[in-house]
C-alpha cells in the first residue's frame, strides 16, 4: 500500500511521497494509482472515482487495455482506497471479472452509490469485439450494450452482469448509432433518484438503412431510477450537440433542486445545461465561454458541494460547483480546477487553479463531505497523458487562496 497526503491550507504540502509544493503554476503532489506498462504491455485509461462516506472508502476504476486505442480495451479494474485523516491508503489492483459480456470489451466505468439500500452500482458499456465507435457511426449499426454490476459490501465483491439494453432503450436503439455512459461518477439526488450521465450518437436521417453523411450527431442525456435501482428509464436528449458529460445537483435559496450538466463539445467551449425535472429533460443548453475545450474535445468532471462553514462571506447560492478539465486551448495539458460560487449563473466560473502542469486528460472528482476535502483521479504524465492515472487530495482553501 502507499499513500497520498493532503496539502496544507497555506499552500504547503504535508509529508507527500512526491515532494512537490501546492502553489500557483506548480504541479501538485500526487500518488500514482494506475501506471502504464505495469504489468508490461498494459495501458490504463478512463478514470472513475467514488467516495463512500459510510466506510471512508474510495473506489478508483479504470479500463485495462493492451494499447491506448479504444478498441483494445479489455475489462475494468478497481483499487480500493481508505481515507485515514489526510491519507489515502491504496490496496492492490483488482480485475472486475463479472463486469463483462462474452466476446465484448468493457468500457466507460460509471459508479453510483444508493444510500437507502447501501448498494453500489457500477454502470458501463460492453462493445462487440473490436468494433470502433467510428464504424458504428458510419454504418448506423449499434454494437454497444448498457450493463451494470452491483455490490452490497462496498466493492469487495460484485454481482453477475445485468444487460439493460432491451428493457431500458428498447426500439429506440434503431436510431442510436452508438452510445455510452459517463465516463465518471453518477449521482443520487436529494429525492433519491439515481442519475447515470450518458450520451448517444443519434441518427437523424437514413437512406437504404444507412445514415446520411453528417446526420449522426452526439447528444447528452441520462439514465435514471426512482426505485433504488430496481428499474431504469432513459431521459430526453439534450437539444444541443454534446457528448461525454457529468452531472451535479444544486439548490437555490428556496430549496428548489436543479440538475446541472457539463458536457464535451468540439466548438472550443464546453456545453452546459440545466434540468428542472431532475434529469429527465435539459433546457437552457449553451456554450460556456469561459470553459475552454480542445479541438477534438476532452472529458471533464464536475461535483456540487455545500459552502463550508469556514467561508465567512457567501455570495450566490448555498451550493458551489467544482469542475476539472485541461486548460490549454490546443492540447490536452495543464489540468485545472475551476470554482463557481453561483452555479445557476454559469458565467461565474473563476480562473482555474492548475493541479498538473503538462499532459493531462480525463478526470473524475469526488467530494468527501465528512472530511471537507476533494479528490481528483486524473490521466497525466510528463510526455503523455496516458502514462498514468494519479490521485490527489485538496480542500477549498487551496483553490480560493490561489
């Protein structure tokens, strides 16, 4: 086992294994959770992170691949981390052998925890053999399946796989060239609804059973459950082009709930939208002009949290948003943490705090409410963002002081 330590509120860092200091422009100390070529020939991609406060436990997920290519994904892996004061102690890597279908590869981990039954759901897609996303888009023939496994012991053991494709998506799949969940965490809202963020490449027009050129476009949506995960439904597609997404629940001063969605795009900026019906439909979709996006886009992560009691002056709503994404306009590099103190006013994103200088890619955030700290699981490296998936801890003071 090894550990990652929390940075002090003055910007210095405790006894970290890396020796870096947490300050403006400097790389934040981190702990490697998954590393390329360990074992040889293996690449880990697509991080997902969840914190279970009842056990003060982190679960970190990733895809295990034989190369960096999507079609070389094999299965999902997991590492369990225990939060002890300001330290995460990580156990060895575990292959999730039940999270698969025969002759399919497993991709896009998306965990969510149901608090009433203390059940952990891990959603993912299973894609037939080496069929690429591009091939599905060009032919209009979906080869992805919507699947999940569950755990009743906080990730120590997992159920057999359950395939929801027919029961949840049904005949609508004829208009779906392909789809995926997340990647990254799902959420449970105050009402108890479980939300799994997702996206679909929707076929607008066909000719002789094949999509017309440029008629297949991506749109964010959600899968949701109102009965503790017994049954699931699919929400309405966002009306603006959008792709990989994450969602967070925010409240206004009257206690009304809104579901915020932050999605990948290829227009140079992120897409944001708000749902007033708990994720069934998203309206007010727009480009976030102060959240940059690389030319081909990159996944990002978002969490909502209550304003801490140590913040003396509170402006805006009683909940804030935190968002992570590469900050460079041209390349996936210089991973930043953005703060929004008025989440229903999306123009209020502040300048990012850089937590990794250099190549960086997909991320997933978790908020540890009982400890009032954040964890970020991130793809990063010195020469390539595919070198490792690392985890770091920080608190709100780090961001506000920067």
